[in-house]
């Protein structure tokens, strides 16, 4: 499966990963969900390096990104995405527990396409993830996916 049929889900909480996978697999979205635990791994995936060196070329349909993570936080991942000419149109959705106005503002100023606050209720969390998945993998027309990228 090409990378363009994937959703990159960047989340460090294993429980949220499991809930998200259940919510996304509940509908036949015909996509692969790739989970990574931190921002460093997200950048490795996007740049096809490290353990993702042999993955299929191309960008995911969308990156669903937690904000507060170890190693490299979500804002820094977004900075990299928006500064890279071959990735700057890649849709990025923050799915985070942060309700801080500064985080919200900074996320949008850096170019986030959406900012969704994680609900505490598991059903509501699943509902929000399902809606994000349905929109970005079904309703949304993604930007053109470049055939070649430069690596840092």
C-alpha cells in the first residue's frame, strides 16, 4: 500500500492509540493507520529514515498529531512539516488534551488545519477520532502528493 493511503497518527498514550484504532477501523476507510509514539518517530516516518527507511514513498493523507509528547513535541513536528517544500501542504490535525489558548493560537499560527481537544469520555473520544478519520480520508480532497522528496 502506498503511503498516500495512510493516516499518520502521532500519539504517546497507548490507550489513546488503541481507542483511535478501534474508532477508525469501525468504518471501512480503506486506509492504513500508522501509529508512532513521539514527534521524532513522526519525522522519521515523513522523511523515510530510521526504522521507516524502506517504507513506500509518498506522504500520508493526514497527520493526526498530539501536542505534548516526549523527544519532539507536536508544535516542532508541525514547524518541520510547514518548512519543508515537499510537505508544506500536508494536512495536520492536532488531537490534544491541551486547552491552553497559547497552544491553540500557536498551532494555528504554525499552519495546523484543525485543532481538536481530546475529550475525557472514551465514547466521545472515539466519536471525534471517527469524524476526523471520515473527513480527512473520505470527504476531503487532499493536496497533490509529490513523487519525490528531499531528505534532510
